C-alpha cells in the first residue's frame, strides 16, 4: 500500500461548510447530531418523528425500508430548522441481501481484492435501501474460538486482519464517499475486544499496552490509513478503563499518534453501560466520561441527550468538545453528499441478488474453503467413477444455517445448499441418497444414525456436512466446549464403520476441536458458514471442478484447554520441542518431579495445534526452492528483499498462498517466534515454476518497544517462506546500524 497517498474516499474534515453550519446551530441541535436513534420494528415511531422535526437526531439505526428511510430523510431535511440529513446505519457485516461467507471465512481466502469486491457488492445492495453507513469491518484480532464473535473477525493475525480490513474499507467506501453506491465504513471494536477473558462475550480484557500496540491496534491503523470514515468503541473494559471511556485510545492513539479525524461512535448503549461497569455512578457521569474520552456519537442511548446540555451549562464539559464531535459528523455527511442527495432512488440500483453479486459470493465461498485432510487423495471425487453418493448430516440442506451470524437482511431463499448443488452438478450421473441423521447440529437423538450408516454402506462415497447452526456463533453466542455439538461425533463414527470413503464438510462459525472426528474421516473440508453460494462452491470443490485454495486464518486447537493457541506466540524462557515433552499416558507414576522436560506444554495436548495458522491443502503440491536474500546484511531503514522459486510439483493447476514469516531474534521487548509479514496468492499451471519476491520495509519490521514507539531494531532475523506458519524453508538476515 502507498501510505503517502491519502485515500480519495476519506472524509474532508476541513470543509468550510461544516464551520458555517456549526455556527448556525443551537446547542440542542448540536447535541442532536451526537444522538443515534433505533428505528427497529417500530420504524418511524412518534419519538423519532419528533426528534427529526426538532433536529434532535443525527443518525438512525436499523431502518432498511427505502420508502421509510426516504421519509425520515425528508423530515430531517425539509421539516427541521437547519435541514441536516441523516446517517442511516446498519450492520452490513458480510453482505446485505446476497450473503457472502462470514468474515472469518473470507479471511481464509487471503485475498484482499476478493474481500474488497464482496464489500463493494454489499455496499451497493445496502445503499439501495437508503443505508449510508455500515458497522463493518470488525478488526478485532481473535485468538479464542470460544468467543462467538470470532466468526465476525479476520482471525488471529494482525497482518492478515489489517490487509483484509483495509480492503473491506476500500470496498465499502469505493473511490469516493460521494458515489451513491458507497457506504461509510466503521472499524470496530476499538480496541482489544478479541481478548475477552475466557472467550466470554463482553468480559473484561487485560491486554498490556505493548501487546495492544503490537497485536490489537495494527489492523485499526491499517483501516485508518485506508481512510475509514468512522470507528466504534468496544464494549469491553481494558486495563480498568472501558474502551468507551478510554481517552488514551481515543485521543492519544487515534487522534494524536495516528492523526485520524474519523468520527467515533459508541457501541450499542455502551455509554450508559459505563455506569454498569462501575466506572461512573450514573448516566450523567457516563456522558461526561465518554465525551471527554472522545466518543462523538452515542449509539442508541440517551446519556448524551439527557445530560450534555447541563454538563456544558455548568462548565463541566467544554463546548469545544461538542463542536469537534459535531464537526466530524457533519463532515462525514458532506463527504457522503447527503446534503445535496438525501434521497435514495431504488430504481437506479441493480436488483439485490444480481448475477454479478452471486458470482462474487460464489468466488468467495470457493476461495474460503480450506482442505485440511485428504488421505489417499480421496478428493476430488470423480463423478464418472461413482454410482451412488450418500449425502448425510444436519447441515447438508440447511439454507438458513449456511448463512452464519449477522444476516439481518439476508434471505435464506437465495441460498443454494450443498445437497441441492450436488444434485445439480452430478445428479445426472450419480444416484444421490440423502439423510440428515440429526435434526440440528445440537440434536442428541441417535436413532437415525443407523439409517445414515445403511445409506453409507450402500454408497461408493459419503459426504457428511457437519458443524454448527448459525445461532451458535456471533455476538453473545460463545461456547466453552468447541467440539462438534450434539451427536455429530457419534454420527461420524457410525459412518466410518461402514468402510466407505467419508468426506467431512465442516460448516461452522469458528475453529472447532475436531480431534475426535478427523481420524475417522478420509477428507476434511472446512467450509465455515459460506453464505448464499456455499452449496455450489462445496459441490464444485468436492468434484474437482475447482480446487481448494483457502488457508486457515486461525489455528485449530486439539483441545479447548489449549486456547489461546496461535502461531505468533512468545518463545518463553523454556520453549518446548519434541524431545522435551511427555504425554500423560506414558508417564511413570514414580517419575521424579523434574524429569518431564520442564518446558512449556500440556501433558495431554502437547504444544502444537491440530491444524496451524496458514495451513491448507489443495489438489496439487507446491515446493519452495532456492530462497535467497538480495543482501543478508541490510542497513536499518532499507528494504529487505528475498526471492524464492515456487514450483507446482503436481499434475493439476492450483493456487498457493505464499506466506512470509519473520522472527526478530533479540529485541528490546521479546518478539514472537514468528510473525506473518507478507503473503500472496499465486496461480501456477501443473509443472510451472515461478520466482516470487518479497520486499520488507523498515515499517514492516518495526514493532512497539518499551516506550510505545514503533521502530525496527538492529540484529539478526530469521525469514521463512512457505504454505503455512510452520514453513521450514529459512534464510537469515541482519539489520545493521550505520
Ligand atoms: C455490536 C456491534 C453492532 C451494534 C449495532 C452491538 O451489540 O457489538 O458490533 O454494530 O450492536 O447493532
């Protein structure tokens, strides 16, 4: 990314019209701009209508009936004294009508242009409803699959999340916010929310400043650099100060260090929740805390409208703070051209679910599926060689569940399920027998497992669609046990006993612990909640009309007790190795206390995940040769340039995601064992070989030191390249002081 060039879609904060309009506003009208009202099922309710006419509302959330949105805008523009149009906010998280794969799945594509295209489609469909502001992308680095919101995230890695988050911002905001198809994006939840204790939503986070700066903040900084129009504060308490009252985050980091003018909105009623947290005694104190910390707009809550006027009157809050917040909101409205174009002409947009939208949804589902096991090359299936296919499982024909969480506007009627798609793709040649076996993913009733096993016995191959229903992940949908729920493990075992090849397709909103089933499955395709077009993508991947190319954006633990387990952990003073670990089953009861290696591992799970970050197979194989650095000794501040030869050594074309990892051996603060620094999707024909280049700038190698400042430090580095985070091909370089 060219960091020196401002994104054309950023908000123009110095617009002279803002100052002039601000000069005409009463204090009540100013505070009105900081207020967001929920429409929801009541739509244009009496309180909202009153607030619109009085100029006491700046934004409406949760109204997507275009005629009602237009009427709201008309009331704001034509019936209020100053005619200020509205921001219309909606959670457009992974598509609007055309549901794309969940963000965690999109992250598995490692394909920023694809993520950008998917967001562009979502923006177009949402804009047709009058929405002009989406609460996306969610940029919380997430290393805890118990947390239901990992589904909304780009996974465990800050570099991947930053690249995809910036792409999503570019997709929503387009080349210009003035484009009627653009939405203002919102980077959320600023910051640290992904670290909620125990993976329990809304719980406290305890993230030291150094970890915040090196892990949790970089994706937000990438979004800011991409010109994101707004940020949302997190619900969570961070080191004793909830994010919604965190002046250090919202002023020191966002405004002073990053120079951002992006408007900051609270999360849903999170201003008043400051009193529930126990940081404030009542709504008045909450309003004081949030406005002084730097929250410009209150999402669905009445602390600001209820108390700011008095706080200013009493001289407790400076009017200047209100003016700054209002200016940011007005500047956004001017940038979106809402003053000269407040109404939505639905006829000027393509209909929802248009062919190009479905094509992007399908491409996203194809690229996001990750093949993690393929014993004896059981995949791809060959339709000519199969007479009978058994399609089993509670998610094989679950149009709603494949859409995943946050689909307020999605239509399950637009979903094509794996069962439908398999029938369509190979039904002419292959006899397809279907048995869900379990009514839902949580069903514990084992009675129909026998029926499913019978179908398996009569078939040449079995596809079993397993996982979680949509409702088991997302906000406030956390799990302490992340095995396949219900009787699904028993189902897999029942099918495996029939001796036919069994292919597991896992449709879930999080990494699951799959140790109990992987050994009974011949192939495993992680298809996540793949959206409307999940079915055709899965069918084409299983039958080799397309090849898997996804890579895991988060590690898959062996057991839940390993969580958090992620690739870029610190080394510790006692790192484990295969020689220094013991297994609980092998330990002599009288073994001396100090005999077990004394390194950092679990007696029952070791120290590695079941599947590591970045991992994914395809139908061909790739090898990496001749890694070389242009210079092994590089002056601090200059670029490190490496080349490697990538070869497709199989007999099919394929896509490899080339991943570059670095370890800084000695730092002024300890550095992770590996950090992802760059990645690239590369398509190679069978037998093709290509030279791949990686250029790392000083910025790429920089990290926040003890003083919080980012800089690269001199010393020795390891550089690895490969197809996952355990890639063995390595070269070393040194950064040198002048
Ligand atoms: C969530 C936000 C969301 C907001 C509005 C909150 O509960 O945390 O991510 O944007 O609701 O629906």
